[in-house]
């Protein structure tokens, strides 16, 4: 708190305007000394720019429409107008667990790892298979949660960085990871790591120092509560890893079924309100890494005039994918045609892959006795809900 410094040895009637904006007059005859002429602001308190400390809230005056507030440094805020901060702050994709292209329930085999909800991979190291599923049990603001059975041994997301760079995760930058759960998070989680993929061992460098501990934010909704951890990146991506892998709490730590919801990783030391992106945007972000295409009704011709030569089917993807090095699965698709007789399963292999440009040419070893006959892709009647669905996988 600054102190008012009045002039030394004043004369009767002298006036002085202090740093608080108040004008004082010196009264030598009445013995009252310095008297405020305009008492408005006399009780205002001021803080020195350097070396002073303020406690309590700083209340800013109302500004006119043309007024501005400027600052040379960062402005940290928990929210704006009571809601989320703007601008794609959340580095986690599918943090609402709305996208489950592989199915609403996924089995993770024993001692294995499997992508479950879009962009989230789960691990098991026990002797039994575990189940991860989409649950309608969720906190306010979420439609779904990620539910895992008791022996899931790890869960996380590989956040892509371009061309082996560090992206926004530069050394010295601070990041806050937050989530909602019904579990009291007393256990720690593994450090975030630079990796080539979620199973990559050629590049596995700790990006932060030590294990992750969790702190309750105080936000609750019934049995649900929000937790956060703030970490500083201490190591660069010196080996050119393709992703930063971020570990989350998992059921195996607590030997009980566990639910997670509204996962957010954002810059800065504050867990701000969850950033809700439009579902169309969120699905498109997921499809950069994995997408499914209905192959029903895609036509092609036997190649040229030579019977039995292979042909190619052009599949247009929903969005360009992360890389051309994808895995294509068309085990639930068959073809049929006039000369093909009974529908048979097609061993389709991607041989000309332009997934990073939004298209894939599928190789089909055709059969039949009539050249140039029209063939149609159709779903295999194998009792699955994947009939006629092909998938493309470019996950990290």
C-alpha cells in the first residue's frame, strides 16, 4: 500500500493534490492541518506497480463501448461471460466420448491394447479380457461417459504433432488436463511421453518430470466431480516422435468399474469450462485417424477385355487422413455380378493409397467368364452390424 507524502513545512492555505486524486488544503490557524477539499476517493487504496501486494478482488470500472483494457503480459481467466474460453483450446479429440465408430462396446483382449472410443486407446496386462463401453451415466454438460471394467490397466490419447516437432507443447509451456469422474483420484498416473505411436518404443521420452497427481477443482454434479492436473513440459521432442501421449486415470488403479467424462487438455495453469465443439467438427477430427465407409452399391467393371484381370474400386473418404500408410479392412464386404454366380468374399487390398488426399483405390481380384461385366459391392450376411462397412485406420 502506498503512503501519501505531503509537502514539508506548508504555509496556511497551501493546497496539494495527492496521488489518490484528492486535493488537500493546509489550515494552520484552526489546527486541523491538511483537509480534503473533494472527499470522493479519499478512502480509495492503491497498489504500487512494483514491489507491492494486493489481496482480495480487483474490481474494474465499467467501460464505454469504445473503451479498451490492455496489458503487456498474459491475462489469465477462468471463463468469459460465465462460459468456455474461445478458440480450439482443447487438444484432446472426442473429449465428450460422443464418437464410437468401432462400436459402443469394445473388448480389449488380455495383455493387449485396443482403440476403443475414437482416439482413446485402452491397455490390459491381466489374464482376462476387459470391456470398454459408452455409458449414458454422465455429468451435466455431457451426454456420455467412458466406462471401463476393473482390470483395464491404462488409458490415454496420442496427440499428434506435425513432422516430429513439439507443436504447441514447447519446453517451459504449462498445460492443464482436467476430467470428470465418480472416483476419488488418489493414485498417480504415468508421465506424458513423446512417442512414435501409443505402442512405440523407438521414441519414448518423458515430456514432463515425474508422475501426474490430481487435485479436485471443487466442481461437482451429484456423484461426479471434476479433477485437474497442471504440468510444465520439461523435455523437448528431441527424437522426432509423432505424438505426445497423455495418460489418464484407469480402473485397474482402483479395482473397480470407472467412468470418465469431459476430458480437456488446455494451455495455462487454470482448468477452464469444458470446450464444446460442434459434433460435426468433432467427428471430422476423429476421421483423420479412423473412419468407416459403406461399400454397398459401389460398382466396377472387370478390367478391359481380359477375363480374370484385377480391377480397382475408387473409394472417396469422408475426410483426408493422417497418412497414406493406413490399414484397410473390408472383411465384411463381398461382390456379385452376372458372371460371378454366388456372392463370395472379396480379399480387397489397398494398393494405390491416397488416404492423405481423401481417396483410396482398392484392388479386387475378379472372377467370371464375361469381360467388362458390371459388378456391385455388397455387405456380407455374416450376422454382424458391419455388413457392407469397410474401415480405414491411420491411428498413431
